[in-house]
C-alpha cells in the first residue's frame, strides 16, 4: 500500500529503513495532473528499483511572470490514486515551505550553463534555473539511487543529466520514451487546454518532426529543413517558438561530433504551448 508523506523527516526515516534493508530506491518527480505518460515513468522505475517514490509539487520558480502557474491544474486525490494503482511505494507531497524554507524568491538557485539559454530557455528566461533548483532540492531530500525523466522534455532531460554529473549526484538518470496518443500527439498535461479542433491540429507537430527527420537523413541543408517546418506549422495556425535540428547534446547540428540528431519543436496553438522532439541518426 502506498504511503503518503508531507513531512520530510518522516519520509527520510522511511527511506532510511528501506536502504537498511538493501532496497534500491527509484524516484519520479512530477508536478501532478498526471496522465498515462507519468504512470509509465513509474513502471520504468519499478523495473530498475525495489521501491519507487513519486513527488507532486507545482514548482513556482520554473514559471515565468506571464505563464500558467496559477492555472496549472491541481488534482492531488486523483493523482494519488493513479500512483497507487501504478505500484508507487511512497508519495511525497511537500508544501511550499518545505521546498523553499526562505521563500521562492529567497532560495539558493541553480544555473546550468550553455544548454539552458537556447531553445525553450531562450523563450522562457529562467525556466531551467527553476527546474534545476527544484530537482537538486528533491534529489537531496529523497536521495534516490535512480530517477526517471521523460524524453518528451528533451532539453530538461539534458539539463538534469548535466547538473547531476557536474555535481556528482550518485543517481542514475533513466530516460523514458515519449508516450503518444494514437494520433501521434505526445501526451502532456497541457493537452487538456486544447479544444477538440486544436487537438486535431496539434497532431501536425509529430508529422512535422517526421518530415524534418526524413529531410535531414536525405541530406537537405539544416536551414531549409527548419524554414520549411516553421512555414508548415504557421500555415496551420501555430505560433512557432522554434523548429530546429540539433545534435543529441543540443549543439548546433553543424558542430555535431557524431551522427546522432534530434528534431525539436515548440509552438503555441491558441494559448497552449506544446513541445515535442524526435531523435534519430543520419547515415
């Protein structure tokens, strides 16, 4: 039966007991409003660990001043039931005071250089500082052996990998495949903001990623691929933040040291910002 903790001391006591018993601890941090993609992260963590801890915390430091922090859905009871059904051993529900004892504005902040100021970082200044800050705190609180993050948030995954290695966190970072609806639309908590018409249009993002991949493999110049992708999305009513081809480590494709590539898109459809990506290799 899943146990729920709001107090950090009680959670650490339980984790300490598990570790004394030789259990390997897995961790899945979330902001709640969970869907099948999140439960797939728990399932993957269970394959690598003996006990999985999930957390739910809507982190204010990763939202910009004009973003949807207040609007972000809080569905704690439903989420807890879903996590229990998925086999989660413990749920951590920290308050704002537990996460930020001196307040969100007075907290020690993390900054991962280089990869946080491009792509989403260029359009959401400070976002990845907030992500790195809250994940570092959660890693310190939970002290897991491994942690699972989805590949859909590709840039976030790279930021966390970089931070974990640079700070020598003894935590294995396990990437999870993007879970998609039958239409190809990547599962996201923000999909619920889409109207039925917008939801049908949103499937064009994955089709555009597939076209970008095919063009890159065929040897089409990167600049043309990106221009064509942006034009296609704009013609369908998207407001495009970016449609780019990058190396697997998010360097410009022209500076890639190997054949691994990733196509990335971030675009607004109405008020909803959607992101997706597709990894591949060139010949």
